[in-house]
C-alpha cells in the first residue's frame, strides 16, 4: 500500500479569485544547458524582486495597511481576525471575508468531473528536492533528467515562487511535519501536487508540486490547501506511525494485519488516535459505507475500478463536495477542508454541507481558516 496523496489538475476547480489572480503565478523559464548542485543556492523566502507587479514581492511593516499586522517570519502583511478560545470570531473583523467570497457570483470547490485514475500510479519526473528548514529551502538534490527538462530543473526562481506561495498561505506553526519540497513534472494537466511520508523518516512529510501545472492560481490554491489538509489530518500527532509497516509500505498482508488490529479508523500510516480529525470524520460520515468502498478500492483493473468508483459516487452524489472526495475518507476530508477554507459557511442540509460544517466543531480550525483567508485576502487586495 503506497500511502501517497495526490491531486490531479482537474481536481481543483473553484471559481473564486477568477479575475484578480489570473496573472499571479506566471513562472518565467530560466534556460540553462546543464545544472549542478553548485548552481543551486539556498533560497530564503524574502529573496524576491521588490516590485509591486510581482505577486511575491517582499513586504515590510511599513507596507502594511491600517487594518493589517506584520508577520516577521513570513514577511507578510495581512488582516488578523481575532477569535476566542471557542473559535468564535468577531463578526466586524470578518468584513474581508464578505469581500473575498463576493468577488464572483458563483463559488465552486473540488472536482468538476474526473476519471478516478489512481494518481499515485502516474509516471513522473522528479526534478529537484529541497530540504525545508523553517521558511528556507536548502540542500538541493538534483535528479537525473532528460535534456528537455533541464530548463524546468534550472528554474530555481520558479521553484521558490511556488514554495513562497504555499508558505505564505499556510502559517509556519501549521507545517512542522513538512521537511522536504519536491519539484517534479508529469506533463501538463496531470498530477498538480502530492504529499507523502518521507521514506527517511515516516513521521515527516514531503510536498511535491508539478512546475508545469502552476500557472492557474485557482487550481493551485485549492490544491495546496487540499494537500495541507492531508498533512493536518495524517501527521504523527493525529495518526501515530506504524514503524513496521513504514519499513514495508507495499506489504499487503502486513497492512491488513495492522488494519485489523486497529480499533478505530486505519488510514494507512498507522492506527488513528480516537480523537483525531480523520477518525471523527470517518465515524460520522464513512462508517456505514466503508465496507462497500473498501471492496472497490482493492480492484486492480483500472477500467473496472473507474467504473465501480463512479457508480459509488453517483449513487450518493449529494454526500460529497466532489467526485474525487468519494475516492477515500482521506480525500473526502481533504476536499471538504479546502472547501471549508475557501467558501462561506454552508447553509444547506446535504451530507456534503455537513462535511464542510464538520470543521466548525473545532475552534482551532475556525481560527486557522480565518488566518489563511486573511493571508489570501492580503494578496488579493494588492492586485
């Protein structure tokens, strides 16, 4: 069992920010015939052109507007929403969210269709791997690539821009488990990003992003939040690592034994904590359908799997925020969390609405949502 979570580019089709962010992530190529580790310098988050036309320009405290505060770690100005210990946030401070969610007439989160292909099985080309130290990218490791990928591998400015966008979107204290950043490509419009436990230390995780698929800011934003949701719900404080299984992640017999011995939900990395987000989500939304889904998940023939997965989704379409969410409890909670962050509080009564509302039961996640939206809004208002 390969415990890797990926998002295809078709997965993240939310329409908010459609006009304001269109040119935000234009990643210019830097052509080089060859590249060596000596050519790749450690990257600090603030090392960008101080140009107001650059989405990633460095800010100082003097750049903050009257209603913003300055985060020295992230070199970022953003409006702060104050929430109490119960996750109740001051309504008058939520004005920017009204503007954020009112930028377009229609909001959509998650998948707008999909073929249910197992993204983890797609061929990909790793270009470069960085070690993450706080907000810095250090110790680049170059992969052997073909000549047609050298320009992508050499474009360290683009690598940095993608990382800076993620690092500014997700507060530093929310990503201590993320210790590696991988830039890869499998060609355009396939896997946009993935997260996976680090094989060197399964209590740590790596984030991979396809440099060829980062030009659409709506796609990228939703997908990065989706992948962060995996980190948030599957890290070792939520799901303690099964060390034996980590050594043999593809041992199906060992996997089945570990899952059978777990009295709560077993997502793959280990037995989840009873109070974990993923176990609570599973107990509420998946316990009654898990056995049916589990039979589908073990189908090896791709065409047969795709047909069965689509039938599973269509039979309960109103239960999921997207069809990709129906592919597993892990993808369901990730899609639902991204929708929670990027959409107004649901007022409907479908099971999909209940899944988004699930996160409002956790004050710390309500606060996190407010902070992430404040960070995103600070970029919007400067366009």
